[in-house]
C-alpha cells in the first residue's frame, strides 16, 4: 500500500481561508496542535476562525518534541475533549506528532505548515524523538494527511533560517534517492528520482534569491517554499521508502544523539550529513562527481548561512567519544546507511568524519 499525497491540498496566499469551509464540513471538534510561542498569533487566528464557524475547538502545545511523552499527553487530551480531528499547525515536529496521534486515534489530520523547513505537512511518515530531541525511529503511517493547507501568508512569517533548513533537507532528496534507487527497475521510482533532480535544480537556481530577498523575488520565494514543502513530499510519496533516505539522514539521526545546548533544525543537520555522504561516495564508490557536488553545495550553503561541519553544529567529534557515538548510531542495524549500494564499515564512517572535521573544508 502506498499513500502518495494528501487527499486535498490548498496552496497560495489565501489557502487557509479557502480551506475553512471544507475543514468545517470534515470536523465538529478539532484540536489545534502547536508548539512554539512564536507562532501564537497564527494559532490564535486559526482557533478563532474555527470558533466563528461554530466548531467546538480546543488547543494544545507540545512541551518537548515529537516524543512519546507529548504524544501520550495529547492523545489523552483528545480523548477527554472528544475531539474528532487534529489540526497540526507548526514545523516538522508538530506536523509529525499531529499525524501520528490522528492515526493512532483513527481521526483525520489536517496539516498547516507554518514554515518551509520540511515536507512533513505532506508525507505519511512521522519521526519519533526523545524528549531531548534524540532520533529514535521513523514510523510509516497508513496515509498522508486528509487536508494540507500550505498558506503562503503564514509561511512568510517564519524566520529565514527555517527556509535555509528546508532547502538543505529538500536538496538531500536527489542525492539520497539517486544513489539508493537508481538500479530499481520500477517506473514510478525512476520518475520520482527525476522529480527530485528538477527539485534540486530549482533550489540551486532560486534558493539564494528566495532566502536573501523573499519579498523582492516573490516568484523565487514561492517556487522555493513549494519545492521544500510540497515537491519534496511528492518525491517520497511516489518513490516510496527507498526514495527517501540514505546516508545524509542516517548521519543526521546519529548526530541528534549528542545533546547540545543549542538546538539545530532538522535540515541544518541533514545538510552536514549530505556533505559527508558525498565524501563517502567519493571514497567508497569512486564517484568523481561527488567532489564537484560538494563544491557546488558549499557555495549555496554558505549563502544560506547553513552549517557545513559537525563542529558548526556545536559538537566537537574529538571529545567525549562523540565520534564513536555518531559512528555506532550511523552503522546500527536499522540504519538507512545500509540502503547505500556499497558496503560500509564503521571504520569508513570514522575516517570520513574525522578527515572532514580536521580539514575544515575550504571552497
Ligand atoms: Zn528530512
């Protein structure tokens, strides 16, 4: 079974207003789920608009992350309130929690991404973390959200850092899916890989303009946020599991195991993982294009103020056995690293990361 996309998608400047009548038909008592205080204004607007439609609305905020503790609390709240849908309004963690909770309770989920930082508003997938933000596992859901509301006015209010993070996460689609799935003899998978290539080209063309002057380059900005929030989700929907992740995400998951005082966004960590994946390809798969890709990506990543080494994520890999911890988690049995078409040993990952961090790569 494959769920390719949300049942209905509203996109553009008035997407929320346009979606309201359908949402009012779908639910009598929604729970609006959020997390950050920075998005309180939008969540209050969503709450009020639903109330004005005579719906019996409740709201809740995640306390930590998309973690079992928060999931249990929100589930109990929904059961007590008798809510018949979840409206998840926020970034990836909120969207993933909303989808997971709605599926457990067999009620519809409506996703309202409030930034372009991930494609979680689209996908039938939830990543589960600990309270402290350490990756545990991803859970494949039965279906994509019932309704996705991609309101550009909402997304415009998000900090530019979230856009940079979304660009890095979406760029990874091409580099991960093309290496893991290029030998799969399945038309849909091949077409998904080609979409991810066009997606990457679009981001290389428009990403910097969108990031630096979102309001002057409105079409670049619009294309970029839709590439990150919609197209990236479509690639996963059409291509299925193997089109989703490889080394970049495996290394992301491992890096989240190290707790740091400053939290970094999903795509910020994936971007570093992507550079490491390409080094690995160069070393193990004799991929001559990998070095060129690294140089090309580094130019864009610097323009977007994205971290490009693990040390820029606030982690010294040469202290506290951090490197060993990252290597162990990257190579654990269930890791996506094993989707790579060549054998990887712990020693390989160790060498790649150690060299990468020592060199402080230059463009
Ligand atoms: Zn991702």
